[in-house]
């Protein structure tokens, strides 16, 4: 059976961007994360060891958000890779969406974003 653990609406202030100025002044980012797994064990036993702890997922995202990347694509892939490194047998599929609010594109734009499903 497939189950999904989700962290939606995570918000960070971080220093990502292709331009040097973006890496100096920073910006607000949003992250939505979905990890497909099987948590039958946890559902039956009420035991945290039978699932992927979403606090651990948050710590992975938080850690990677604190390290400057030029591209959101690179940042997203680093997060996905870390999740698979920590849960190689229990994370079946990971989907992440990272939004950069008010990106510096020379016009009005609420957010730019990337999504990875792997």
C-alpha cells in the first residue's frame, strides 16, 4: 500500500540565487514536500519507528535551505538526494516544490518555482 507524508507551506528566509546580490540580501522561500512510503506498521502499532518522521524531513530541508545555491533546481535535488540517503528502502517517491517569492525578474511576479518528482 502507498501512503504519503507531506510537509506543506514550509517557509524560510535564505540566500539562494544566480546573482550575487540575491545571495547577499536573501529572499523568502516556500517548500512543499511529499514522500511516498508505507506506514502500515505505524498505523497499526502507533509506533514512530514504523514510519518516516516528518521532523527528520524538516531538518533535512532546513539544513539544505541554509546552504546557498545558485539554482533552485540544484537545491531541490540536494534535498531529494538526502532523503533517499536517509531512507533508501522506505522512501518510494519524493516530490518537492520550491518557491522563490518576488523573484528579481524585472516585473511583477508572486513566485517562481521548481518541482522535482523522483
